[in-house]
């Protein structure tokens, strides 16, 4: 701005008024300033202006996601963004890919950019490294999973309850051989969904068969292979519960390739794009990722506004959407 003022032959305050669209500058002087700005290719430093105006606040927040390409992550991102936009806050987002080191790097990058607060879908199991960040005033909220070794706000779905609901739905239709496909059990949500699966079976006095449990699956191809392996068992499953949306996609592909999509029941945890358009449509336990994002952003902004109450742990309900695939009865009494 000093260089612009010198080139235009005006005072620094005049340049400030022009770049901030304030009144009090004649058209002739404004034209000179604009010409100098163009010559010097000057760009206003929005961060510096915001810091001065808002008492060191940057009006930005960071968002650490698992994978922005996953529909769940993108919907959660949108929920955060919608809440932030109402406050004139910009959201920086990045994927940690279930890598604790990448999580730390992303949070470090956000702090270097002086974000006011950070929302984290955690990959790490130990967030003690964030004690110092919080002590210096950085607001933190964890979403989808709780923090590890750090008492911090969190917003999560009812993972165990939703899995129990899905498996009970299959049990009520006569299924007793129910396969489970899950993500890495080091991920708390995957572990909770497996617990819900087992709880439903135990409550119905149905024995747990380890041959019907496949965990550590990370993509649709792995899910499809697991389906094929279980269908080859002497006593194959008559139904499947998939604990993650990408795994549901793999299960749908495998069942359709085998021509069994109308004979074997399927319920997935988390909705699948166009899942209601298939035949049969896919029954799911639906999370509300946008609601998770809005709730996490709301809690973060309450902290930024000065709320110093004890940590809040919010559980967002899930909904069973019975669309058809989860209502298929067992093929015969001998396999059920």
C-alpha cells in the first residue's frame, strides 16, 4: 500500500479507503489509485485486514476429513461449510487418508494459516499432541469419532445402535446366517458397528460365527472378494450387513454378478448414492453427515464465541431405510 500511495501521489489513508471501498475519495483520486494498483499488481491482504478488524481472528476454520472423495466426507464438508457461510467464515479442508501423520501435518498447516478453530475426523488414536494447541486458544471439535487421550468436544452418529437395528431387522425376517463386512477395526466407528452386530446376534441367542465376519476391508473390491469367499462356505450367509458405504457398493456388485441380488438380503450402514434407484433398492442405516457437520460447526462456533463449559459429546440418531434389499427372506429353512 505504501508503494501504491507513492506511485499515485496520494496519502496512505487514501489508498486504504479505495481498497476497502470506503467513502471520502474523489473519483479523480480513486482513478489514480486504481491505476497505480494495476501497475503494481497489488492485491489486498485479506488476512491482515481481518486480523485488524476482528481482534486477531482470521474468520477461517480448518476441516480434517478422512477422504474428500467419499460421499460421506463430502456431505459432512457441506454441512460445515453451510454453517460457516452464515457467519462469513471460510473453510479450509484436507484429507488425512486414515494416516495419523497426515492428520498432524494437516492440523499443523491449518495452524500456520492461523485458523480460528479446527474440526477433525480423527485418524490418530492419541491426540495428546493437541494439548498445547488448545491451551493457546485454538478451538477443537472432533466429528464422526471421539478424540483419543484428549477431553474435547465431539459429534458422532449412533454407530452401535444403528448396527444393532440393522441386524435385528434381518433377524426378524428369519435370517440366522448373517455376514458382516467392516472397515479397519482400529477405526472406532468400525469397531462400534461390529459390536452392534454381535450384540444383536447375542440378544437373539444366535451364535457368532467368525467365518461370517470380515474386517479390515478398505474398498469395494475388497468387499466384493469377501462376499465371494463367504458365499463359497458350506453354510453360506443368507444376508449381509455392510458397515461402510464403499463396502456396500462392493457387496451390491458381487451379489449382482452372482445373480443373487433378489435372493440374499443386504443392509448397509450409511447411504449409497442412487441406492434407492436400484432393483431391489438398497436398505440402509442412514447417517446424516450434513447434520453431523452442522452440529460440529455449531459447537466450534460456540467455543469461539466464548463458551467455556465442559466438553460436550453429542450423538446424532440414525435411521433405518427399508427399501427392499434388507427385506428379502431366507432362501430356504436349510440355509437359514
